[in-house]
C-alpha cells in the first residue's frame, strides 16, 4: 500500500474508533488531516538515517508516532508507543496489526516502565508541560538521544520552567501546521539533580 492509502486507512480506523473511544477531541476530528496527521508528519524531516529506535510517550490516538511509522515504511525504524489507557492501547495495536507497522505498544505509564533501554528519538504530543515531559524523556535518553516535541504558543514559558530542572540544548523549529506552534528539538538532556 502507498503512504497515502495507509494514512487514509489509519484515518478511517481512527474515526470509527473515535465514535466510542475518545482518541482525539470531538472538536478537532473534522480537522484530522491538517491538525493531527500533517502535524505529525512534519517531524519525519527531522529524523536522521541512523534514527532507528523511536519512543512515543502518551500516544493516545497515535500522534505523532503512527503517521511517522507509515512515512518510515521503507526504513528499518521501529517505534515503541507508550499509552496507559487500555482501550487506546488496543486501538494502537489494531492499527499496527492492520497496517503491518513496526510498532510495539506498551500499555503502561511512562514512569512504570521497568527498562533501561534508550532511544534515538523520543516524541510526545499534547501530553504534559515541558518540565514533566523532560522528566519522562530523561529516563529513556542517552547522550545522543534527541526529543522532538511539538508545542504551542506558550513554549517559551515551558522552556524557562524546564531550565530550572534540566540542562539541554534546544533548536526551535516553526511548526508547518500551526502558525503559533513550534517543534522543540532537544538534545544533550541532563537532569540537574543528578549532574
């Protein structure tokens, strides 16, 4: 199947499941393509050839990880999706199976994962404020890990709050899908309390 047909199949599944399971807000389901799918796909351009092991925290309805996995079909990338709500995790497993995507779903909260595995790239969309999000990311980050985190208009305040707890480098990219949004590319993440 082509990338477009995979994305359309995913969108159909999402709309069907969303009728009974709140995967995305009912107010934004009509803007599924620009607000959710395109917003997710813009992250693919920040991936490097050697970014093969990706983690998405708080996957919900699969954004940004599932569109990224569909766009990465011709690569060796593997995606681990963390989603503690059982019904949402079941949806993610259904999409991964139906579309034959290289996805593992962990139906756990990020802080409950008992693993020291690190990832090349960590993503998360609309889960938590940056200081909380970076606490989750730090658990799975090595020195070479990069975090790709879409954020809204208040990103500067979130960055300021995060610097109280973490050392990190950040590149701020303008969002292609939200005129007030950005994608924060964070690297060299270190917890100040353990430094």
